[in-house]
C-alpha cells in the first residue's frame, strides 16, 4: 500500500483540504488578472502566452494570492506549468495561506507537474500555515509515484 504513513493513509483534515482546493471564485470576473489566472487553470495557453507578452508577471496573484502557476498546477495543465516556469514563475511562490505550487500538484496527484517543479527548484520542505507539506498532500491523494518522487527529493514525513 503506497502513500502510507505509519501503516495508514495520511489524511488531511478539512482545513488542510480547503487550503489546497483551488477556489474557482478567484477566477470569476472580468479583470485582466482574473482572466490570466483562469486561462492557466483551464489550459488556455494562447491567452497565457498573450498575457505574458503583454507584461503580466508569471507571479501575478489573485485575491487569494494564487498565481498562474498555482492555477496551472491545480488545473493539471503541465504545458502551462512548463511555459510559466520558462518565463520566470517562482516554483516556491506561495498563496496567502502559504500553499505552494508543489503542494497543489501533489494534492492533484500529478507526477508530471511535480517533476517539472522539482527540476525548477521547488522546495519540498515548505509548510503552509496549517503545517501541510507537499508530501502530506501527495499522501492524501494516494499517488505512489508522487510520494516516491518527493521523498527522493528530500521530503520527510
């Protein structure tokens, strides 16, 4: 049984799950920031590229502090993640709750995105305000490959 912690699946409590659940109301509305971050979440690469060409920072935040990179990780959009990292997105830039792109990717159980973030220098030791790590989020998702990759990158727990 992969994803175990002391023989049982690690489960996040309700607050921890809420902190790692992408809030879609943060991408509702008509502001250019909102549209840019929503495009990253939905995989609209043309709009994301257009936004960057227009001068949007890959680290631009919405009302929750979520960046386009966090949105792309939560939306399981590896091509957007790859593009944003090439354009200077910080793989350790947290939202207002301290959750990082790596935590969102781990919570989603997306090994491809986790590997992209690790290669870009994502820090596996970061904890959000609730003490949650990417490893704990991966254990919650049950993604054995994700857990292995994070442990091989130095995650403990």
